[in-house]
C-alpha cells in the first residue's frame, strides 16, 4: 500500500506541481485526509496479521506517517507542510477527537508537520453531526492545539469577520481557513478588514473608488 505512494511522490509528478513561489503544501482531499481517514478502525478493516497497515492504532496511522515521510523527502525542508485530518467520524466507535489528539501528539513529536487542519465526518452514513450552522468544528482546533501543542487551523463555516478575529485573538487556533464564504463573497478579506477597522489591508488601486462604504 505504501510503496506506490512513495513512488508517486518521487516520480517527478509532485515536483512538477511544486511551482516556484509556493509557500506551503497541504495534503488534503484524496491524499492526506484520506490517508488519515484510513486510520479509523471501522473504515480500515484490514487485520493486523494480514497487513502492517491495519489492526492497532499504530498500524492504522502507518499509511499516513509513511505518506508524510514520502512528501517530506521531496518537499523543501524550509517550507511548511500542513496535514489535514478528519477530526472525528461523528460515529459511535469510529475515529474520534481523542484519536486525533493522540495522532497529533505523534506528529508533534516527529516534528515534520507544521500545522494540522481538519474536516470531519463523511465516512459513515450513521454519522450524527451537531446542528447546522455554528462554528461547530472550532473546538477541535482548540483541543488539538492545547493537548498536542501543535499549530492548528480552524475551519468550517466560519464567515463573520468578528468570529475569525475572536478565534485568533483568543488563541483558539493559529490560522483560520475559509472556503464557501469566499465563494459567496470573493471580496471577504477587504470587507472583513473594514468591519474590523483594520488599516493594514490595501485595496487594489482599481477598486479604490468603491472604498467609501
Ligand atoms: C461539497 C464539499 C465537499 C468537501 N469535500 C471535502 C473532502 O473531500 N475532503 C476534505 O478534507 N474536505 C472537504 N470539504 C471541506 C472543505 O475542504 C473545507 O474544509 C471547507 O469547505 C472549508 O470550510 P468552509 O467552506 O465551511 O469555510 C468539502 C466541503 C464541501 C462544501
């Protein structure tokens, strides 16, 4: 299972995607989050005696750790590597936040991952997630940061500038990442800077005449 992944990262495909000027790489989507999702015992039904990647916690996280090793061998050591995990499956008996803390302590000790962010759920139809909307995932950033002492990014339906500011100001996370709100309002950073009365963000010259509201 791991060897083809190693080959992929050393095959030149990864290097070709690493353009000059790239500031960090985040393993997510079908790469590291799914590698992390592979650590959930109900998703990974391999048994410990059939493979070294199934069974115990240590075996189930091996795929993720060896993928990180493979990326680190190719990615510049002076640039950060972010890892996305699934913080919880929201399923009784599935991967949970305690498992995530355990994993993040291991990542912290290894020292080769600079920041962890997360998504959650999506691995089992029996999942029970808290009611929408709310900043329901922010407590995960707090726990991973506080208990594993690893830098985290808070993510998930964060939309109000004041909420983003509060998360950073109260050191609940080291970074806030935004998705859908930027699709809804591509000028969110400019609008947020205004709402927070920040004068550190400059508007593009072409837009300055609209900077009156
Ligand atoms: C339709 C949809 C599909 C998503 N699929 C994934 C996924 O496969 N893996 C993942 O880590 N996150 C996934 N996410 C979460 C996003 O990567 C991202 O964390 C989230 O959209 C950012 O938060 P926000 O959009 O709530 O601000 C998905 C989000 C949406 C809306």
